[in-house]
C-alpha cells in the first residue's frame, strides 16, 4: 500500500471517529431537551395470547423488553447465545412473574447455521409468532470475522437478523388474526445518519489495519437495518401482507455496548453514561411501544424515536441503495447457507 493511500485511509478512519461522537453529542442533547416519554398503561394494554421472540433478551435493553412484555402477559421466547445466563434470567423473571411463559432458544448471530437452527427449534414448539424483535447487537468491535467469514458488526447487527426475519416471515403471516397483525421491530440507532453507501467496506475482507473503521462498520450496519426495514415494508405491502415492520432508535443507553469505545474518550463515556444516558428500562419503552401499542395496529414502514414517528436520514430513503443492499444480501445468503 502506497504512503498516500495509507494517509487517505487514516484520514477516513479519523473522520468516521469524529463524526460518530459529534452526532452522539447532538443526539444526547436532543434527548435531554425532549425528555423521556414513558407510555401509560392505556397505550400498552394487556396482550394475553400474543407470542414474541426477542433476540439478545438476557441483558440490557433486551432484558427490559422481555420484562415489559411478560408483564403484559405476552409469551416470550428469548433467542440468545448463553444458555446458562438465559436460564438464570428466566428463573428470576418467573420469580417476579409466577404465571409468565418465557422460554430460551439458542442463537448465535455470528453463525447463519445457528440462525436456521433457532428457527427450527421455535417451530417445534408449534406456537404462533406475533412479534419478532430484532434487538441484539454489538458495537465498535475490533475487526473480527464470524463463523461465516463476514465482518462481525455487519453480520450480528444486520445480516443474521435479516436471515432470521426471512425464515420466520411465513410464521408471522400465518399468526395474524382479525384483531392483531404480526409485527417485526428492528432495533437500529440514530447513529445510522453517518452510515455510508459503500457496502463493499462491510462485505469485503480487510487486508490491513487502515482499511477497517469500527465506527463506519457500526453506523452502516445500523443504516442497513433501516434500509432493509423500508424495503421489506414495500415487499409486504405489495403482497397485501398483514405483517408490519418498523425500526426503532431506543436512545443513547447505558449498556455494555460501550465497552469497545476508544480509550481516549472512554472515561468521558463512563461519566456521561452514568449521569445522562437513558437506562435500559427507559430505552425499552420505545421498543415495546412499537411492538404492542394499538396505536400502531397496521402501521408499517416507519422509524420511531421516543415512541414517536421520526424521519431517518435522507440516505435511508434511497430506493436504489435499498435494492442494492437487498440483492447483495440475498447473494450473500445464497453463498453462505
């Protein structure tokens, strides 16, 4: 690699780094100004009879989503990797909610084979599926290849959830009733605004240190989630499906996702997280709202922030990019499965 090329790549890495934290400060200030909206019970009614799957439901936002759902009498399947942790969480939940129905299905989002096995194990229960919440994710991880040879943030945050959704789409469709349309909730992030349209940076393997930006990979994986949400909405609408799909920004949240933040600002992030970030419980409000509120019955193709419809970035509405991502995704899945 030439010195000039190396310098250009280094500048791009630094620029991605700066962009993400600048927008992070802006989003944090915006959230502080608007305040947190916690939906009243009338907006989150008893939902007895509904069945949900939540990926990454053993910690952080996912755990609080599970807790809120079972408090509304939703049967919940936690799809996560750590069996012993899931069993501990389920025991604690059943202690707090003795009549709750909550189960665990193994899921490693770093493996497409595991995603398919998760689908098969769920189908063995013979239950409907009314709500699919694609919540699990990783953030700013060092360059790592998954079992399938793909960049970790791209596969965990986006590709494996896309695959899981496609595998469960028929089940979601058949689970619709006259009173309730099945819902897909994709957890994204306001950080998607700095995602890029160069999909090769996500899909191709990196050959050198300067070719990988964890910030670009993270923000673009979150942009991909929204692009796919809008594209799937058009697909479902075109087939007259009663399944709805929406994306959610849960907020800037004090969770373990920030463990990989660069050492130069980690001290600041720890301070801000403790005093200014949303708690996982607060962050779960928007996710659960989109999943079960009657206000959004039949409403699809949206992006929600603080329980309100919000405009995502201009690039996310680019239909050419949506189609390109869809085609690249399908090609990848054909190659890897």
